[in-house]
C-alpha cells in the first residue's frame, strides 16, 4: 500500500490516494459554475489526482460564504456542474463535490477584498448586497461581524432537507462522492462546537445533541444518495481553543457519523472564531496528520490527511504506515497541478511519463529520449 495504490470506498475505486481539496475560487455568479471552474478543476484531473473535489457549494442561496460561491440549491445549476463532473471522469479522476452552508460566516467579502462582512464598497463597485445569516446561537463569528439569527426548529429542518436535495442534484450532475463541509467555522461546525452552540434544546448542550445536526444531515444525504457511492465529512477535529472541540470529541462525532452512513473523515482543524490563528495551533509539515491517524484508529473509519503537505515521500509514508487512507493537497496543487505525476516520478513509480495523458506524456517521453541521447542533463 502506497500513495499510488488504488483505494476503494463502497463500490467506488480511486486510481490513487491523492485528493484535490476543495478550493473556493469566488468566481461564480448566482451560484453558477462557469468555464473558470471547469478549467481550474480539469487541470488537476489531467495532472493525475485520484479525487478532485469541487469547491464549497452552497445548498441554499443564503448559505453562501460570499457572493462568488458555487451553488447547488436549484436544478438550474446542474448543467454547468454536470459538464465539470463529466470531464473529470473522462480524465480518470473521481469527481467529488463539497456541500456547504456558511451559517454565521455568510455574507462575507472575498479574501482579497478583506474577508470581512460585505460593505458599501461591494454594493457600489460590484453590485453585491449583504444578506442575513443564521446560526445555532445568536453569537457573531468575530468582533465586527453582524449577530446571526438563532435558527428555529423550522430553519434547522429546512437546512437538513436542503442538504438532502443537494445530494440528489449532486447525483444527477454525475458526482461520485460527497463531502459535507463540517469544518472551519461553517454551519455544521457551528453546531458541533460548544464555542458557537449554546442551545439548551436537543440540538445543543451535550456532545450527542451538538452532533445531532451533522448526523441528521448525513441521514438526509443517504436518503438521496446511492448506497454504492461514498459519503465523507470534513471535520475540524479540534478547535485548538479551551472549551472547544478536542480530538476525542471528533472521534465520537466520527463514530456517530459512521453509524449514519459516512465512509470517510477529512481531518482538518480550527476556524471556529475569527481569522486569527489560535495559540495552540502550531503549523508545520503535516501538522494535522496525527488527527487523521487518531480518528482512523479510534473510530475505525477511513480518513484523509490534509494541511501543509507537499513532499511525496512524506505523503506516501502517511498512507504506507496506515496513518491515513488518502492525502489531500490544495495550494501545492495550485503551484503545480501536475504534482501527482511528479510525485510518481520522485517515488520511482513512473520514470517514463506513462501515467501522464498520452497527449502530453508522448511529448515528454520524446524529449526525455533526446535529452538522454545528447547527454544534455
């Protein structure tokens, strides 16, 4: 077992253990994907990744983080998404989609505009108006953010149903794996974390109640998603804050999600309260990999390691040593969309460009033969 061994979940097989993490591009309009998204995601499939996730895709219009987020709250979104899923499949990658609801992080400016609540500049220069946000409790995301409306029972049931409908649309669009965004301060994470969830009803309080929203979303998705296809959740396995989620809480959440039909946990961390990095979070290569290893062992569920991964040998060892079943890269792939092909060569698994698409691999093989013949390198 190594980075380039096949991996199966349910009746779906990935050609290798390399996933492209969802990376928001903020280029959609009214939730619609466009050529940018197709090219952005398509190059990763051509680059050899086994799984390519489309970015955080809102299940409701008001669940978008920014006005540029992808959406899947309407059947009208499906044609453009279908074209993307089809191309990824044609190039040998499994097309995945991350379903999301931003909760109290909704109505935000794009990162390069400040990553703060939408303001008059957005209205006058971009025609983007703010919208009201909701959350498990009426607690702002950070200082200077509007106070969200506490969700009613009707709100909660509506959002759960929206995830179910989004799963049906994801199926119809041709995606083969769903990941629910339950990390980084988005709505599902807001229910899971005691920092943002102060409810006293059956949606808050103890860990089982705080987990209920995530579990019900998993069940709603499973009711609309083929049994043959896998379902994943991205969790913030720790908030890195006192009185927040700790790794053992995430293990218990993973166990409950597994019982509800979830097949893999994508193990990230942090993001529950503001942009500032918590003091307990020490960033280094693979700093979140131990979270994936712990959840995999203690919850007996497949995991994906993510976060500051770039070295092929290090990533391959994570898989070979049983610390994670898959690894996910994001910014490293933005820098080098062909990272999987280059990793295979570095690991001695493809020195002749055989794994590349033939349209490019043929040329690279020809160059390599000429370079060797002329002793140029």
